[in-house]
């Protein structure tokens, strides 16, 4: 019988077994071509000249409108909302009743009582569930991310979303605008002019470089994109494909895909009954890596571990408040970058050509092979942390991981990262069987890893998590 809800499904299978053996494959950044030039040149461009990131397709949009919109958001978010005027954005990080992270995204205050949340599906699901079941006087419009495999079917969205980033971004933006723009503060929105159109712009930066995120009606997608590319040509602006896009976070420090912590707990049963078995949290999700536990709760993460502690404000009631208040903050693992030993990374990559049973493939620039990746980090055989996102930076000439580590471990410490899955690998569609596990030395390093982001980026969610 077809499972109707996630809760139905979990009555028949351990969630770890379900997610580790999913046949969904690796997480896909859809629609945008994999490369426009080559991914190495595209990475270099966000540090040396300027880039155009196309963020139109891989995130869901949720529009929240009505007199209770802010009350709903405040009920879900641990941020303070005492000063959240229009033309401002906040990072919203929903947590469960026990204080564990579900996901994150960006919340825009567009107009009076009108908000837009942009993020991955788990956070959108959580907001929608509470909007529908909590008696809030709100209206929702949901625009899901584009399909991972469109298979020739036309794709449409409510909005285009582009980022213009890099050292030359301001010159590109001024040329588009026909002159200097207003001084837009970090995470504030204003308007610029592109091709005679009034275009909303957020001061933000995925790559840790200065620039703007612009968004507007999807039917203007090609007109705005072509204008940006034309204006940026003389300044070395390069469009970034989906292959390189996700790797920018290795330099700037955001961990994008923690496992949503919703698989256990009686308080979450109603939510699991609401979620479909075929959704991201069920059959469509994947969990991978060398860290394996039969207890799904061992994969849950707190906002303090992920570098969001500075955002937590106990000036209002919200889901998870009591749990976060009770947490021992000094004992929480902290976010770091792990810089792999180049010889070890090369040895693992070369095993494909030299060993009868090679190591798990080390794909570049993104080495992840699951929606949520958890690799074991240890010192002298003792577990001390987790690697959660891995890939290659051509700017740094290094394989890098973003992860969480015991708070007593200092920057500069050498740790061991276990790469690949035990017992020849799980049954995931994205895992080659058999493969063998391999060890890589790594140095605990600051986050953000990029010196540019660390030294010049606006104080905020990336910099506050620095080691």
C-alpha cells in the first residue's frame, strides 16, 4: 500500500536506513546550465572580477500575507522582530520544540503585512504547516523550486533572482543603474533601475564579496539577465553555472543542508502526519557520509553549532525557546572550515586509477553526494566533530569542508576526516559500490575561509561563526 504520510512511512522503516539508501540521487541545482565557461574560471571570477549567480530555480518561494503574518513568523523564528520594517530582510532559521534546526532561508518584508520567505523545502514546509494549522489570519502562495529533472517540460517561476557579486560588482551595478545607487545597508532592500524598470535589490553576498541580489517578475527574466551580462562585459562579469554555484559557500562559510530534525518526538507527530511520504523529508531525501548511527537524533544540529547563536533573542515566545534557553552554550560544537591535506586529497582522487577497489569518488568542485552529508572527524581515533559540506576551491587550491567541531579544539589543529561509507557503501543511487573508506588529514581553519570574506564582509551570520 502506498504510504500516505511521513509518519506512516516511519512506522515501517528506521529513518536513517530510509535516507541512507534513498534512490533519489544527489541534490540537484536545476535548470541553470552546469557551466558557461568552465567552473574553475567561474570560481576565480567571484574573487577577481564579477559574477552573475542565477538563483531563480533551486529555492522555493513562500509568500505570506495578512494581519497575522508577523505574528506567525515571530512564533516560528528565534530572531528579534522588534525592528523589522519594510525593505528589510532577515535570515530565518526555524527550530523544533527541542531546539534543533529544520533549515534556513531569507525572509523579506516586502510591504505592510506582506512577507516572502526564500529557502529550501524543509523550512517552507514547516512555515506552511503552522500557517494552516495554527489558526493564523494569513494567506499563503507557494512557488516550489523548479523540478530537478524537467525532462523537456517548460519551467516557470513567480520571480527571477540574480546576484551580482565580486570586486567589480559596484561598477556593473552603476552602469546598469545609469549612475551611483543609494547606499543600501547590509540585508536591506531598495530599488535600482535596469532597462528603465524599477528593480528590487537586496544588499547581500553569497560569495563573501560585495554586491546586490536583484529580483522581479519571472516574465522579465531574460530582459534583466541580458542587460546584466551586457553591462558587465567590460568589467569581466562571468555567468556562473550550477556546477560551480554551490561551491561558493566553501569560501564564505554557510552550511546549506543540515538534516531537518523532525523524525522523532511526540510533539512533531502531527507535523509528520501532515508531511507526504514522497517529499524531501521522506523518499526524496538522502543522507550520506562516513558518520553512521542508527539513532537519527545523532544527526540533529543546534543553531549554536551552525553559527546562528548570535541571532537568538529571548525577547518573544517562539517554538523551541525553552529548549534553547536550557542549552549549555559553552559546550556546543562550533562551526569551522577543514582544509584537507593536498596529498591526501590527491591520493583519494587517484585511487580511481590505481586501486582495484577505489575510494569514494571525490567529485569537484562539489564532492557531496547526498542532500545532507555527514562525515566523521576524529583525532587519534576519537570522534571530535562532523564534516557537513565538502568541495574544491580553485581560488584556494584546496579541498575544503565546512563542519562542526568540539569547542576545545583550536584553529591549526590537525584532525582526520573519514571519506566514504562503511561496508562498501550504502544503496544510494549516488554511491558507487563497492568503494573503500579513506582517511584525509585536515587542518582546523577559520570560517569564512576566504580572507576577503573574513576581513571585509559585513558583520552577520557568516562572520559571527568564525573560529
